[in-house]
C-alpha cells in the first residue's frame, strides 16, 4: 500500500504528542533547492525554508559534499572530550563575521534556544547580576528561560504555569500600531524605576528583526539608544540573530546594519544549511567569564554540523548570496506591492533584506485579520506554495524562501499569492 499524507497523519496523531504542532498536513519525501516533493509525488514551492533554516536551499551540493566527507572521518566525540578542527575553524570564521571591533570568542551548541540560554548564563556570570530585559512580541525559544523571554504565551507556554522570574518586559517599537522608539526607551526606564535597578540587570536581549512578532525590524535609533543605556549601566546587549543571521537580511548578521555592535550575538537556523548547529559569539572577556565545564553539551558543535556550516560560509562567498538576499527581497517587495494595490486589506509590506512580511487587516481598519491570513496559507498550499504566518495576532504572512531560488520560481510563488488574495475578495 502506497503512503499518503492522510495515512501518515493518522500514524502521527497516534504516535506524536499533540503539542508538537504541524502547520501543513504534508509529509515530505525529497527536496531540492527551493522545492519539495511530498510522499504522494506532488511538487511544492517552499517559501518557508524550514523557518529560515534553508537560506542556501535544500541539500546544497557543496553542503552535502562537506557532510559526506566528514562522515568518512568522524561523526562524534563530544568536543569537551576529544576536540576536532572544524569546531575551531568555524569559531574563527564566526568571530570575524560577527560585528564588533573587539576580540571575540564563540561557543557552539545545537539549537537556538540553547544559544539564548547560554547567552543569558554568560551575561549573568560576566556581570554578577541576574535580571534580563526582553521585549513585547519577542520570540527566543521553547526552553524554560527562553519561554520566559518570549513575549507570547499562547501557544508557547500556555498551561505550563509561571516562567522563571527576573525577566522584565519592555515595549518593542511598532510605528504601524502606535509604539515609538521614545515609548520603547521610556518603558525600559520604567522598569528601572518600578521593577529593578540597573545594577540588577545583566542583559537586554532583542531580535534585530522580530520573527514570531511579525517581522518587525528594530529601528536603528532603538539599537543605538539601547547601546548607550547598556554602556551607561554596565548591562550587556544581546542580539538574538537566530532567525536574522546567515544572510537573511542582506548582511551576514543584521546588526551590521544597526550602527552599533552587541556584546553577545546568538545564531542558529541557516548557519549550517539544515543541520543542527547554534552558538554564541561575544567579547572574549565576557565569553571567558564561566569556568571550564560551565559551557558545552554532548552534541554541541557536532563535527558534521560544523563541516556543513563551513560549507555554507563558502557558498555565501562564492555565490554572492548577500547580494542575492537583497535582490530577492527587492523582487518580492515589488511583486507584493502590486498585489497590495488590488487588495486594500494588505496594510503593510515590510522587512529587511529578504525577510519579508505582509500584514493583513480588516478592510478599512487596523484590526488584525488573522482569518484572511489563515485562508491565504491554506489556499496557497492547495495551489502548490508553502507559506507561514506570524505576528502577535496571527495576521502576518512571512516569506523565508531560500536565497538560491530563481527569479522564475519567485514569480510563480507571487502569482499564487495574488490568486489567493483575489479569491478572498
């Protein structure tokens, strides 16, 4: 009996906890560059990219070759037991890529949540303080500390009780919804006045472009004023570049566009082209604040993932993917603005580089229209395009197509999006 999406979904429901969500009832069989083929043989255009994991596309030949070569040497030793050169070589390259004119060191781990957890540990050890300021709309992960930092209860921490203490929430600027940079900075100052003295705050953490929050770029002015506040009070600034890193915004790290450097940078997702790898890079003096044994993990910095990441960095250089990221973003925005002209419910098209979002409202208002976004995602799937939604109110379409996608494929995806909105009308 041949496998179908429906039969596999039935097996999944019986075997996998319901808390593991699934946006599309599809099981993938094979994938290449910017398309996937499901178990029923249907080809789909991938505008989700594994949630920003596939900037170099599915199974880039150079990444595959690097992994195959590494598999002939060693797959695992645990770096804390027996080291291997790819870990060190990758850290050297990341140290050069992360913005900041200071000596840096890099820790490699496995997931984005793990990277953020370790960044907070490092900040606490380096400052001798415990408090952390995060922002409304933030997403930092699914572990306990990162759930506390994440500014969205449903679905991430619903039913789990209170998250760890010592976390304080500031406002993230959103001009469309009436929150200015002044409002954001004033909310940080209110924390200092009402909740915790600056001397009790170890770090301020934020995404240069909010992901789950709706693909909201942080204004440069916000980053610069936060940098000044951190310098004034001895607080570390942490840039969570898990989703924005590895070229998604047109520079290898989005903070290169902000005019200031963070003290610590987290990265993951596309850094290893689909293999589990994440890390923290920061000022050497801060990274060395924890004694030997205080950092690491059994699979942290897997030699296979390190080999993949080294290949990803080469692909970016050889194929000029940073330039391509900007071109993909411009192509998408141009096409989406034409769609917007015919569909007044599209209230905003925004993003940085090729991290592009479409915010949808009820007609003639600023009321979030999550239902319309849900319909577009479902209709697009039926037409052969995989999309994702995001946003505090679920009313934002996000596009994370691989940077290696051809213009013709981008146009096919845009045409499907246009059809879906036309059918709504």
